[in-house]
C-alpha cells in the first residue's frame, strides 16, 4: 500500500464530511465506530473494540522504542445545526459542534500515513478513537478497558477557533480547566399571584441566588485565581397567575486549579442556603465534580512544541491566549495515568472559522487536517514528505 500525504488529506477531508453528516451522541457512536473500523480494516491496521464504541488500533507492535498513543474523540452534541454547508448533519437535533469529526478524520489520515511508513517507526503507536468525551467520561472507560496498557506517552489536541490558524498553545502544566456542575432546588409555598403574602416565592429566591453566586468569583476568590461560576438554567414552570412551589437552577463551575473546585462548591451551598432562608424557602444543593484540569507533563510537552515549530514555523505559539482556558477535557484522565501533552491548535483563518465550539453555526476547519496530521506524525518520528525533513524532536 502506498499513498502520498496529499492523498491522505484529501481522503480524510471526505471522511470528515461523511462523519459530519451522521453525528452520534456520547455512548451512541455505533455507526461512527463501524466507519472507523471499516477504514482501519481497509488499511490492514489491526484494531480492537475498547469501551464499547471506542477503538484502539496498533502499528509496529514489536518495535522496541517508546510506545506512543495518539487520541481522537468521536462523539457529537445535542445541538440543532444551523449552517449551510453541503455536509450538514442529517440527524435532527445532533451535530458535530466541537470538531470531533475533524479530530477523527485527522487521526485517520495519520493512520494511513503511518501504515505506509510502518517500518520506519522506532516504537509502537496506538491510535485511540475515543467515545463520549462530551461529559461521558469516555477516556476513563477507555483506560479501564486497557487503552493505555504498555503506552509510555500520549498526545492529543483540540481545534480552537479563538486561536489564529497557524498558531497553537502547548504549555507545561495546566492547559484546560477542571469543571463541575451544580443543581439547586428551591422549595417554597405556591399559590395565587394576587396573594404573594400567603406564598413563599421560589422564583424570586432563584433570581436572588443567581445574583448572589456572582460574589464567588468577584469577591470570594483571589483575582489571580482562574475560575468561572455560571448559572446556565432557571426552571420554574407555572401558569401566568400562579406562583410555583419549586424553582430549579443549574450551572457550571470551571477552575484552573482542581483543588479550588471543592472550595467553590462549598461556597455555592453556603450562599444558596443563606439566600433561600432570607426568602423563606428551602434550598437543596448538589455539586458534582466532572473532569480534572488537563495538566501537561514537561518532557512530552517540549516534544510536542518541537513538532509544532517544525510544521507551523517559529511563530507558532499564540502568546495572547490566557492559559489555562476555562473549557475542560477528559484527556485529563490520560494525563493522570501516564506522561503526555495536549495542544490547542488554531482554527481561525478569517473565513468563518472563528465561531466557537458548541455553536450551532460552528463547522470544523478542514484546513487543519494537513498541518495537524503532520504534527501528529512528527510526534512518532515519521513526518510526511511535504513537511520539514527529518525529526530532531527527541526528548
């Protein structure tokens, strides 16, 4: 089997559009898994199912050098697409609004290239096609199912519309935040809207709790502490003339330092309870941790930065982006287990790819497949012929 890198990119772009048309939610990626496994089979790359809808493929299993894993995520989001692209989602209410279709397609381009050049690999390479990154803890289940067995280093990436195309970030230490969610149920006394004195209004209390929670970041944490507390939902359905019995709030916590998350959770409970009491209602607060901070290891991060410079040039680093960003990634699970690094790679080319991930108007920038694929191939020592020659990123 032989193919040029340009052919790989072209085929990967077509695959990306195919995946975009048929998005699947976390833990439902059966069709996506079938496509991935069919592609791997056609390339004669051995694979095994992992975490049900996940797939682990392996190249050069008997090579004696460092065993490196490359990860791509495969799940979509419950968002109704509002683009006009020819490859628009054909699944109502579901779309690839975070670019996982592009991550998967890029990893497949790398798979094809590495298979062509398998004899040049110094060590084994595992390709992790991971399900359920979007809040489903897919990385954790992949690890439980042996995805990291024998792996020495792991690398991942995410397209990032807030970074200019051709630039990236890959620091030592935290690159993405830890997160959590909170839910607050306020129970009062419902009744007729004309008789508020006989009621205990949970809607008014919900509004007050929402405002009071803003003091956490503004006044309870040090200004140097990277944190976000967002109330994202208030639900108190009732008739227009009815004060309801209950109101529910929900929201998100984001912190650069995982240790701060528990502190914020305690403040949410304290503020919600005290505010509810002042309005004569009861508060039930639940705070649930989700992903840890994504923290790069120094040696793999240096190796990654070298590959980024090889492909993107000497001005590859976006020094303007505040790090860590407040989005979260379950790639953090891998980095808690073995050394590795994660990069955010810019998508904004001035042609509409500045729209943020999770927007219904978002679409992955296909131009990323070429340079990012070359970076990933360089990480395992086999850079494509259209990229810089040689591989001196040996850390």
